[in-house]
C-alpha cells in the first residue's frame, strides 16, 4: 500500500514538473523581431496549379502587411516551369499582380522556360523581368542572403 502511494506521489510530481517545464518554455518564446534595415525574399512558383498560384499571391500580400517588415522588404516573384502561367496576359491574376507591382513586388520569369515551351515574351505582361535560368537565380540569390519561399 505504501509502495502504491509512493509511486502515485512520484507520478504526480513528474507530471507537475512536466507541466511547469512546458509552461515555462511557452512563456519564454518570443516571435522574431525585424532588427535589420532591410530584408529580401524571393517567392518561387513553378507549378500551374491554381491553388499554388493563389497561395503564392496570398502569401506575398500577407507578408507585405506584416508590421515588422513594413518598409523593409524587397520581394521578387520568380516563375519557371508551369509557373509561367501566372504571368500570361489576360489571366485571372492580372489585377492581383498589378496591385502587388504597385507595392513594389518585382516579377521575374525564367527564359529557359520560355524557350522550352515556345512562349514569346509578348505573351506575358510588359512589367515582367527576365533571368536566363530560374534555378540559377535561386542559387545566386540564396548566396546573397535572400530568403527563398515556396508556398
């Protein structure tokens, strides 16, 4: 009987310690602070899936509203592969892209994709910039310290 009470007391003590440890770690957690003068992020879309394209546009819009990053963030949206669909004229994204453009977002298209898919630059919006290789751009930007985001 005494053995059972001792085991029960030990279990209660361990549970109490565990609860206090969890509570302590939750209280100590703090969200990230924007201590730098500027930040750069490259969002990547390489799929023509509507859900993915909607997500990348929504994610960019959300981060532009983050009060910690207001006025400190440079964003590039890079498209290659199937992602080229987001930059084609007269698609469902024209007003959203123009709104992001007004907020300073830069749009970048891989020229390899255009060549492989036989797409002319005239089929894309006139505010699109071009890079020889989407993957090359990701690699170079990563080593420049850019955050690479693929929703």
